[in-house]
């Protein structure tokens, strides 16, 4: 049975319901696109885990760069405060 309709929602036709049941995940991982109709395969999970690890590494590098810039900024302000 279909889920109950929200207020103002129209009952979809049978063809539309069948189309809605198909789930496809697509994402860009670096140099290749991953489109997998079954999002829980081992291969697609490994690709996505690798992508997450790469993003985390990039974020750590960005944080380090931000901290370096903040420290330089603080040093400049300290020097200007002595002038």
C-alpha cells in the first residue's frame, strides 16, 4: 500500500509510483563518475569511503593553512602594536 498522502498531495499514477521506486546514486569521485543502481555494493562503498578519506585529508590541510594564516596575522598585529 502507498503511504498516506500529505495535505494537498495528489495520488501519483501507477507508472510514476514504479519510477519512484528506482533509486540511483550518482556522485563524482575525483576523476570518475560513480552511478550505481544498488548503493550498497562493496565496490561503490569502497569508492565512497576513499572519497571521504580524501576530503578529510583536504579539510585537515585547509585547517592547517587557516591556522598558519591566523598565526601570521596575530604576529603582524603584535608587531604593529609595538610600533
